[in-house]
């Protein structure tokens, strides 16, 4: 158990079993729940439950997989492969029913034995492949095609989060600071919890496994010089992929009431005015703003002893903003692949590959899914996936110099010893940039001047400032900034300013890459219009060289000298820069306004190239030279 004293408040955190061992832990959660199981329903809208805490949590899941395959040689030059695979992945369980299963739609804690998600049973994956060598091409051309349906349960960590939610967190104010009884007080888990933030699933809509359809076709042609050219198309489509958002969102709408009056239902932002509002306008001072979320309970509050009491102006907050996971995402990958391969002939071997591809979707599946910026629309996330590399090339070559015994230019004596046995090789790797995830920090709520004559900060109607913790300046009203909230996940994107090049040429010592003036704060009530993965980072190019020589001692013994030159031209391959824009809203007249482009002076280290691709040896290294000497016998 860890303690940290901040302003007289002691925060404690850790797993339930860290606090009390060898007994059950009881915690109380606000909410009128009626689920059976390890729950006791009190007369007040408060639910208590117990979880065993004398052992480690244990997740349990089983797989059932079967597969059959056959090959049919229809003709000597025509072969058909076909098969069928079946996969079943059970719902994950916690062995001792210590999971915290929350219904993301209603904000109710379900019995601990409830299914976390749904397990699909119709997971049949057919496979089909065809190889044809047409006779009329002289047997030098091979056509291939095929595809299959593939399944997978996703990352296991994404299936056990109700188990990981079995954590007790408590904030208790101790007026006298740390005392001899502080540990006992904070370790007490039999207290009412509020703003509980378990990770929750869409228990009805989250379905496992994920599904990917893969397919492709290729033409392989033998060319003169022991060379083979292959041209292929490869594609895939992902369905029922893992996606994530938040639940317990801020309710839509805003209103103004007199401070102390009963809170209205169904409104997310409530401005509390010092006097009775007139036609919905506060003619006094907005003393504060109350935010209402989906699962909040208005008209109730806790007294000093933790009892629920009626309070028309109060609100209970059982849950905070919760990480929410479901499935139904999709993506697509298409690629043209060209490969040229020359077998080792006449001292030369060569392999060259090029790929032109695109990976696009509204998610990247389990382990790579980002929280959407708009919690009400998964399709708004359609964009380039982080592994979308549009162009990629790789060339390797090895050439044995034609000098020495048995070579084209046969030498003898000292000349053969000096010039014979040399091999020179090169490797080139190049690719276009990887997507940049440009984000911006934005608060859930802001204050906007709604006075036609201007506001207390001396700014005009429509001027936006950060929301104060107390009273608002004259003429300002609190409004929703990002519909639904989602500040806890920090995945908002900025607006892209039309007509401004988002890139700056790298020059000088500051190494800027993105142009801050191409981005702006979105207006309150809107999301950023920059698509996900729209911009790309720096390209990558590297050439390596190898030089090798063998000194023949006898028929079975030789000494091999080898030198390797990594990044021969010492090209700087830069890593993607930081891509998070700051929250430049302030509480006064200097507040940066939505729609106003950022400048290099107010973005910190945003978009500043500050590192190269980090490798000690190999791809991404600076120029390095290695030597090796080996005796072979």
C-alpha cells in the first residue's frame, strides 16, 4: 500500500488483496442495482459486494481448434489445395469470481460470474489455393491464387480487464494530516466508492473472435540469366475487430439555473447563476458549473457519515469516465508486390523487392486500437493505420569478383593471393514515412462569452477561455467543448487549417518537421477535422556494404576476412517527432482562440525532430564499420 499526502488528502491505491489478506473485502458502490449473486441490496440506492482476496487472480479460457486439408493434382500442371479450419475461443473467466463486470449501457455492476463478452461459435475458416503452369508459355510461367478466412481471439490482455478492475481506490480527507491511525483509516475498504473507473465491455456487443479475410494472386515468370520475376497482389479485410471508446459520457445540452435550485434532469452542463435567470440568461454571476454524466444520480448526495440523503441540488457520481471496449471495427489492406530474384550464377546473386500498399480502417484491432475521439461514432476514425507504409523497397546483391583460380580472369601466384577470393555485397532498405498521430489537449468544458456587448475580460461575444474552478467572469457561460467528454483518454485531434502546407523543410538546428500554423484548436462542440493518420513522418533510406575475402591455405582450410559498413553514406534517418499540441486556452484575454493557427512560439516541442531511428547495429544506425577474421577448417 502506498501513501501520498497532497493538501491534507491521503490517496491510496492498489489491488484489493494488497489491503486485506485471507478474508473477503466489502466495498460499497452507489447505484440501484438488482442483480443476484454476491450482492446485498440495501434500502438506500447503494449496493455492497464482496470479493475474495486471499490469492492471485486467475484467468481461464480454452480453445477448440480443428483443421483438415487436401491437395488435388487435377493435371500435372494444375494443382488445387483446399482445407477447412474451425476455431472456438471460450469466454474468459476469473477462477474465483473476483472480476468486476459492468454493463456499459446501464452503468450497473453485474454478478461476477457474468460473461465479460460474447463468444461466437460459427468460426469456420475455409482455405483455397490454386497453382497453374500453362503449357503454352513453355512451362516458364506460374500463376497462383488463393485466400482464406482467419480468426483470432486478440490480445489476451484485452480479454481480462474485468479481472484487472478488481482494484480498490479510495480518497479520504484527514484533517489533521498523517497520524498513527492513518494507515488503518485508508486501508478500510468498507466505504462508499464514487467516480469508480473500471474498464468495461459492451457485454452484449463485444464478440470474439476477430476475423480477417486474406486473398492474393501472383504471376511468376522465368527470365534469361537465371532470373525470376514475380508480380503479386495481396489483400486482406478485417471484420469484427476490437475497438475502444469511453462510456459514462457527459449528457448533451446545457442550461442556466439559480444556484441552490434543484438540478434538472437530462442536461449535461448546468450553469449555476447567483440570481434567478431571465429567459435562460444569467444577469448575475455564474458561480459554478455542474457536469452531469450518463450514470450520475441527481437529487441525492452523501452526508458526512457516507449516508445517502435527499438533496435536490446534489448529485451522486458512482462512476467516472470509463474505458469502453467492444468489437465491430473493420480495416482493409491492399498491396502490389514486385520481386526480382537471381540465383547465384556467374558470381552474382540478386534479390530485389518493392511494395506499394495501403492499410486503412477505423481500427487496427486488438493491441493496436486507439480510443476514438468521438465516443458516438466509430466510423469517424476511418484513416491510415499506424503500419500504413505506402512505399517499401529492399535490394540485396552479392558479387564474387572474377579474379583468381578457376575464374574468368585466372591469376596465379601473388596476384591470385591479392586479387582472388573477393566478394562484394550491398543491401539497400528504403520506405516512405509512417503515419503521424497528431493530437491536441482539450478540456471537456470551456467558458464562452455570450454577451453581445462583450465580457468581463474585455473580449467580444464568442470569445473562449478555459473554465475557471469557481465563478466565471461576467458574461461567460460554461459550455461543452468536446461532446461526450473523453478527456481521460487524450485522443482528440486538431483542425487542419485550409491552404497551409502542414510540412516545414528541415533546416538549421531546430529541425522542425510539421508546420504549427497548419493546425488550430477546434471550436467548442466540435471535433477536430484532421483524419487519423493523415500525415506521414520522415522517410527512411540506408545502404550497407560488405566486403569479404578468403585466403586459401589448403584444400580444406582457409582464413576469411569480412568487413561490414552499416549506413555507408551516414544518412540521418529521423524518427517521428512529438505530435501532441498543448492546451493553449487560458482564463483571460490572452487565450488562444479556436480557429487561430498555432505558432512555433506556443507549441513547445511539437513537431521538432529530436532523434534518429534508434538502433545500435543494423537498420537506423549511424555509420559503423565492423571487421571480422575467421579460420575455417
